[in-house]
């Protein structure tokens, strides 16, 4: 598990966005379809990356509350 996974998923998201950009059919709703798809891909990637990186490098070290210390 490393931070490189986020780079690979970013490359996949950019490839999907590029494919959508060129595969969108011509018509009056072309801009709407492109914008919606790219915005959806961007939001999904950013949410996934934040959750993945937060689990990969937590800011607070987890502690178990059911463990007894020997000091007591």
C-alpha cells in the first residue's frame, strides 16, 4: 500500500474523462454531457483520494480502549 495508487487511479480517471470527451455525441446537449461527466469523475476521484490517503496516513494514532495498562 502506497501513495502511488492515487496516481494510477488519477491516470485512469483522466483516461475515462478523455474517452468521454471524444465519445460524446454531437448535439445541443454535448456541453452539458461533457461537463456533467467530467465534474462527476473529478468529484468521485477527489472524494476517493481523500478517504484513501486519510486511511493510509492517519493524523491521529488509533488507540485501543479495552487494553489494561500494567501501571494500574
